[in-house]
C-alpha cells in the first residue's frame, strides 16, 4: 500500500446503495436493502451468474454490478465481503491471525473514512486504494480475520481515523505530514517500531546508476549539466531523506525525497530511510544502504506480524502505530 491517497479527517458519510447517474444492470432491489460499497472495476464484460455473484473479465465477484455512463463497471458489494478479498491481498494469509485482524480493521476503517456518496464510486481495486480481486483474492485466513473483527474500526474522537499502512518501516514509522506535506495528524506522527526486523526489507542495499537517475529526473538537470553525484540534503525526524541534491558538472539542484523516489521508482528505491549513499568510484553509480519498504506511515505490517507472533492482540497492536486513536465498534 503504498501509495495511498490522503484525506483530511472527517466523519465519513454512510454509503449510498444507489450510484447516482449509474445505469443498473441488475435488479436494484437485490442491493438496495443494505448499504453497498462501490468499487470501480473498469472496462470489460460483466455477466450475472446467479446467486450473489457475477463475473467481470472472466473472474467471479460478490455482489452485483452497475455500469457508469462511460461504460465502466462498478461492483456493488457488501463492505465485509469486499474485505474478504482485500485482507489476503494486502497481507499474507499465512501470517498470524492477530496480524490479519489488524489488517482487517485498518482496511475497514480506510473504506469508511474515505467513502463519499458524491463520487461515482468509492474505491479502485489497486494499491492506490486497496488491492481487491473479488472471490479469487479470498483465503480462509483472511475471511476468518474479517469475520472475527466484524464492525471494528479505528476512531479518533467521533471520526474514523485516517488510515495508512505499508510493508516495513525499517525501525521508525513516518509522520504523515513529512510523507505527504499535509497538516500533521496527531496519531500519525511517527513512532519507533522494534517489531519488523524479520522483514527481508528491514535493511537493504542497492545501486543506482547515475545515467538512469539522470534519465528519470531530466527536467531538473537541464541547467546543471551531466549528473555527477547525488547527496541526501536533509532528513526528517524518522531519518528519511527529505531532499536530494543532484550534483551536475555545471551546478546542482535539489529535489524533494518524495519527488525523487517517485521519479526513480518505488521498486528501485524501496524507501527513503537511507543510511548511506555514496558515489561508487568510476562505476557511474551511487550505492545506497537503507531500511524498510514503502512510505512508512501508519501501520508497519511486518511490525504487526512481529507483535502478533509475540502474542499481542489487535487492541495492543493498533495503538502502537496509531497512538491516540481508539478501537471502536460501528
Ligand atoms: Zn516497523
């Protein structure tokens, strides 16, 4: 997750069952009895197969569907049934049940905080929101975790908490305001995490070819010539790089950490928690040592796994990563 749109705190409206300006392909009475979540699946063939299932692009989905004016298909699905698929896509179903329960609560809260009936749909099924593959994404472990936490959410005051999560924080989570430049959120200020060292990305090393970086950041390089070196200019309190200086043969330019990682690629640079960055002699590259995978804001998923393996329950795990937010029931 990655990667997630960030919205200001506020009481989320309940879902509306009927998508405005949407043309229903199914019996509306089948989905108007209870609130439905609207997930944009995209363009493709959708066919009802009976029961509470249909297929989209040949894959089975729960609920029903409707078609937007532009032809795209929106899945109308019960929130809990949507979560069956999301939890096992966002976290390994082989992980301890308490970690999967934490993921369920986070995914549920994310949806409720974000839902806005004024839009044509609530979510897209990718990591830009949450990964969702319909029935094909479901596993017994993920389903059990969702069922065990039915109706449980994270709140701050009367509002649903703003949720973010990523794979591994590398030892310190990131403040939302440092990651995205938005106003600080009290329970997303960044905390020490001592639980994620089992992640294969807890510490990593990589090499970035200068030519490749120059190609990705060419708009910044015009005035400074050929890229010769790279430096971290500033770090935020979590240790993540706030800025990079691009050193050219005719001058230098500074880009923000977020711009740099987006341009270079989040798979090329696993995180901005960079411990060492050095020019490699004549190799035409910089070698980088760092920690963590993802933006680091909010829940550290590998940290939740570590706490769950130590016997901690969601009521203990969630406040560790969202201090001040409270586990509540709908
Ligand atoms: Zn962590």
